[in-house]
C-alpha cells in the first residue's frame, strides 16, 4: 500500500545500525530470514493440507462449469415438475 523510497530505506538502515551496532545486524537479518522461511513453509504446509482434504472429499471438482451443469440439471427437473403438475391440473382446469 505504501511505497518505501531510497531515503526511507537509508533512514531505517541508519537507525538499525545505531540501535544494534554493525556486529549484530547480520545476525538479526539471518534470524529474520529464517523466520520468514519458516512462515512460508508453514503456509505451504497448510495449503497442501487443505488441498489434500479437498481431494479426499471430492471438493476439487467444484468449479464454475460444474456448478453451471448442476444449475441446468436443477432447472430441467423444475421444468419437468411444472409440466407434470400442469398435466395433472389440466383436466381440473377444463372442468371449471
């Protein structure tokens, strides 16, 4: 959302150097890198578990095209039920 320019990055580096010293900056960067890698791996593990669960439960086949087929099947059944009702009520309507 917010862009960081060269001046802001320089200021952040300068403040980090003043707070932690030049000896600790590589260790801090290494620790942050490992933390980000672990977070990424955990996210990928969660995604793969969700994908496996969807595969087992057959939920992967729910794509928009299949949903359209399901909708058309339901519409056909409703139309058939309407025709059946009209066939049954036709003689009643003629008598009135």
